[in-house]
C-alpha cells in the first residue's frame, strides 16, 4: 500500500507541476532534428522522401530526420505525436534475404573517447497494408523504425568487427573508477517502450551476447510493455533507463522556453523513483525527451542521482565533462535498405559503417 501511495503521489506531483506552470502536458517525440543555429525552432521531417522511397532507398542514404550537429550545445526540440502500435506480427524468422556483414580488416582503430551510442526506437516490420497508407503515415512510421533485418545485420556487423556492447553505467565506472573498457566499445539505446523490445530485439541481443540500455517512459508501462517485460530485459543484463514520467519535453521547446525547475524535478526524479520501486534498482542513466536540455535540467539530472544522460546531439566522442549530454548516432529506417516493402538490404553496410565510425553519425 505504501508503494502504491508513493507512486500516486509522484504522478500527482508531476501533473501538478504542469498545471502550476499553466502548461498542458506536451508529449514530445525524439525527432533527431537538426537545431537551427542561434534559434530554438526545429526543422520539419524531410518531406523530400517520395513514395518511390518505399521501394528503393532515397538518393541520400539514411534519409529521415536530419541529424543534430555534434557541435550543438543543446539538442533540438521535438514535436508532438502519439506513437501508435502496429498490428504486424513479430518477424522473428521471415525468410527475407539479409545482408551478410563482411569484416573490414582495415577498419581504423577507435580514436580516444570514441564510443558510439546508437539511437533506436522500434525494430518492427511494416504492417500489412503499409503500401496503401498515406505518404504522411508511412513517413511517420518509418521515422521511428528500423527493419528487423537491418537491425540483425547491424549487430552482426558490430560483432564481426570486434565491437563489444557496454552500458552507460560501464562508461561512468570507467570515468569515475578507472574500470577498463573493451577495445571497441559501443552502446545500444532504445527509447519510449514498445513490444518489439521483447519479441524481436531481445532474442537478437541474446544471439550475439549483447546488451542495450532501454529508456522507459513510466506512465506508458502497462500499455505496450509491462514491468515484468522490463524485468525480463534487466535479468538478461540490459540496463533500464528513465525517459521521464509523462514523455514531456522539458527544455528547448520551439518557443525557446523550458518548464520550471519544479516540473523538471518531478519528471526526472519521479521517473527514477518509480522505476526503482518497481524493479528494485534505480536507473543510473536517463534520456532527454525530445532531446531538449538546458543547464537547469542537466543540474537536476545530476542531483537526482543519474551518472549519465543521453542527448540526441550527433557524434561518437564521449568525454567526462559531457556525461550528461552523451552524443549519439541516429540509425534510420533507410540506412543500407534497398527496399522497405521487400525488406532487402545492401550486401554490405556502408552507411552503418559511416554511422558507427562517426563519418556520418546521422
């Protein structure tokens, strides 16, 4: 009863924070959009992607939400969207031709501090009837998706090239306690919470003995994922991070404003407490909803007890002074994909290689 009362109080506090500000709860999405220099406004999702792009990838490989500048001080604001759930079955074994990653013996050694943090949401096949959807609906679905065949090929590429997955807490332990990292570390991250984390992502991670950090929005637990699902992920060695209570972008809003410090605290501290109460372990890492952050939010994240926080600013170099704004590599639906509808890939993964090595982090 005490736990239920505590959770109710935390949720009420978060909602009250929004009402005190005069703001409604603004569910945001992590768009990966590029910030406009000197402004807080966001660019729109690339509308140049045509209907033909469903059959063949756009001329610019990896087309999708534009990447945020690695030099940016803050990540771009998001726009509102209520994620839908596809009725497509889990494509664990589709029989569709997949790329076979070929190791490159000449792949250069990583630079100092080079730790790619790969940024995903869903790993899901287009549902039945996808070809008949409107262009807007198709683009909206693909903005958050990676094909299961592509994800399988990508982590196969990582394994073939000697990469070892670590978690944000391992990076913090390296910085704080001098713990050694593997020769080629990489961090896989997933945002929001969707059933493919259990049906598709987890089996592929287990196959390659890999782990990932799953950033959860606590108010959505029980819709597409349950606390038992999250326990399953955690027991497999994965990290469960926080993505706030209400999936509200707290800073870097389109009008240049941010929520109050009280609302920020309610979201970041409340999410950490809720996850701890349900899983028995408080998260050590969080991801900024919509990618937006400012100095106030960063300070509160640190005070709440997190040891890292992930932004959506692009890049592969991580440093201790930027532990609360970890840079990312955005993996897009069209990366190395020849046909979304046929779910066929390039025989090798040149775009993915450019992503991971930082030449084109998305």
